[in-house]
C-alpha cells in the first residue's frame, strides 16, 4: 500500500509539472476596452473549442422580496435574439455543430457554456454576445410558469429539497445566502418584467464577466473577433460588491422536517471561503472524512456500524463568495433512527478530533487531490470550467497554478489545528428529515 501511494504521488507530480508547463503557463489574459476579461488557451489537435462565460452575479446579489431574479435572467438568455426566436436559436446552434449548450445559476455566479468546431469561432462570438448581453426578455409570463414548475419539482414536492432549503435558511439567516437560487413562489409570482430588466442592467455588464476559450483556435484571430463582437458591448459602472454583515449562525441549532420517504440528516460546520488557507486544509479534511469508500465516515457508518446507506461530505457549501460550510449528509438505513445514526456520527467525529488523521491518511488525501487535479485539467470542458470558476470565485484563475504546491505543503499538524478550530467544539447546525 505504501509503495502504491508513493508511486501515485510521483506520477501525479510528474504529470502536473508537465501539464503546467504546456497548458496553464500558456493561458493568455486578454482584456477588452469595456473591461471584459478573456482567458485564452489554444491547445490540442482536435478541431473544437469550449467556451465559458461567467458573471459574478447569482442569488446572493438579490434582495428579500425579489428572490429568483438571477435564475430568471439565465432563462431569458435562451429565448433567442432580436432576429431569432427560441426554437430558431437552438436549431441554428445545433446546425452549426454546437454541443453542450447550457447554463447554470448558483448563489455566486451565472455561467453559460457551449462547444463548437474551430471554424465557428466568429459564429459563436456573434451569437453569444447578442443573446447574453442583449437579451430580448421574450415570453416573460410563460417562462415564469416554467420556473415555478421547476421549483415545485425540486423543492415543494421534494422532501429532500425542502430540507436543504430550510437548512440554508436557518444556517444563513439575515445574510445574502439565506434565500434559494430558484426564489420563493410568492416572489416569483409578483416579479415584474421591469424588475427583471433592472436586475440585468445592474449586474450583467462586461466588467462583471469573464470569458474563457480552450481548444483549437488561432490566438490572434480570436483577439480580433472578440474585439469586433464582445468589444462593442457598452461598459457600465460596476455594482457595489455584495457583503456579509454577519457570517452565519452563531449558536448551535437543530430542526426537523416531516414527510420524507426515508430519513435524512444534514450537518453543517461554519468555515471560511477560498482563497483562505484554511479552505485548502478543508479540501484534505474532506478527503479524509467523507470522500470515497476509504473515508472515515464511510468506514464507520456504512461498513462497521451498518447504520447508513449513504454518507456524503462537501466543502464550500452553499457558495464561495462568503463564509460557507463543511457539510455532511447521511441517509440512515431503514429501521435505523436518525438519533442512532447521528450518535454514531458524533462518536466518529469525536474520535477524529481526539487523535487527528494518521500520516498515511494525510498522504492518501494529498494523492487523491493530485489525481483529481490531473484529470480535471485533461479536457477542454473541465479546464474551461476551472479557469472561469476560480477567476470568479477566488478572484484569480492562477489559484489553479499554485493549488498543488499549497496542498503538498499542508501538514498533519495543520489539519489537527483547523479541525480543532472549526469541527471539534464550535456550534453546528443539524437538520433531520423523518
């Protein structure tokens, strides 16, 4: 086992070193006159490219009483252009070879992505600069009903969705993370077209966005095309950054929700966001406690005690532009009470806090993160995702270049310190669905 771990570590270091020298070091930053920043990376032999356009705007930039606006704006970008209706837009993109034409909205950001053949770079730029930066806001009332149905399916008629929504509401009450990205039904029903236009005008402008192109294309041709398309979009003053006047819950709390087909437990511990060094440490804590079949919680609750059918952990929940949670979700086996599963979870955490991780656990966690980084940078899609994500979330895409050095410099003693600070005695939030 030790020989295998050493081999994996050496393999990953060699792969990352080679990858960085040939790819990340060749990323070109290109800023247009209107303030929009592009990250350009020509690479590969296959005649395709992937693009991401991300805005630093999401659910957290809304206000109480007008929730769901960011997600609503995302829907409007698919309604066509001045010369194309919704169906015509989709058909044109498919005819020109577009793939993975999609978008997402989170509490932090709004993202638009698509891949095209290399000879369609100008077509991509003309279409995206029109539909995203000049939305037509077509079919407003019909799209409102689509979003309300989406909410009914994901939350109102979904016990797990209700638990997650109430969990975040209680954990982040009176902060910009409090309300759901989908918005509340009563807000969605009273939002007007003017509300939507006003929100778009405040946030969706070039200096609040980053564009990424990764794949086979000419760098000089791309710069020329971007100036002639995205460069013509007027600049506007940046909206003041949304800030947290309070972090989140200050005292421990627990609550219950009825109506699930089975039990579920959610547990959250408050932690800082990236690029705080403690957030890097939590990437290792996540690997040790909750990632994969070899993690402590999986072994304890599923293999040894046999009280759970599923244990999942995540970090940076529910967003990255503010304090967030180390989050654990447990699905007790049928016949096991949530109290029993929670008790055994607490015992596993108490044991971890008492002894800390072993040196072998730390090295295994580092190796796994290195492997994830290697494979996460292999494809155009994954690399474009990461470059654009970290430019928005961390404020600098070069977080990617320094990440592995930081991770490899984290010691067992530092993991113990961070665990003691955030996991071993501070308040937490617990939600139980029966």
